[in-house]
C-alpha cells in the first residue's frame, strides 16, 4: 500500500516459503499509507513478524487476524495505529470462517462451452 487508506478484510493468505517464489511478506506498508487489517487468516510455517513489512510506512492496525488459527499480536512491530475508520459498514466474519469460505469457494471459474 502506498499513499492511501486500505481496508484488508476476511482474506486467506497461504505462506509457502518452499514454493517456487518463496515468501517475503503478506502486507506491505508503503509511504503515507494507513492499513486496516481485519479478521484475515494467515496459514503456513512463517513467523508473525514476517507477515507485515514496513516500506517507509508506519500506520497499521490489525483486529482479529490469526496465524495457523492462533490470534495475532502485532504490537512488537511498534507501529502507529492506522488512524481511520472505513466510511461504510462491514461486519467481518471470524478469521477461521473466512479461511474456510475462501478455501471452499475460491478457484477456477466454471468452463463455458460454446
């Protein structure tokens, strides 16, 4: 994220360090960004500190996200709060439910016959 406010909600991130591209980070904080993360599920053999990368950004708030089903605490990153509230109403589902929904529903689009 660069130059703006971004709301990241109910996503599933699969960290695969042994994959063809490895794993660097999931959420990047760029210059003049304010990232609000809510109820995201992170899965894989990765340390919590590797999930968020600061790239000249320092405003980040997380609420209700998990790593391998365990609640995350990003307070060790010593970042400033995102400092904003979305101008719309969203009701995040718990991270575990979001992960199950994404795994059940994501994938290839149906093939269309002509």
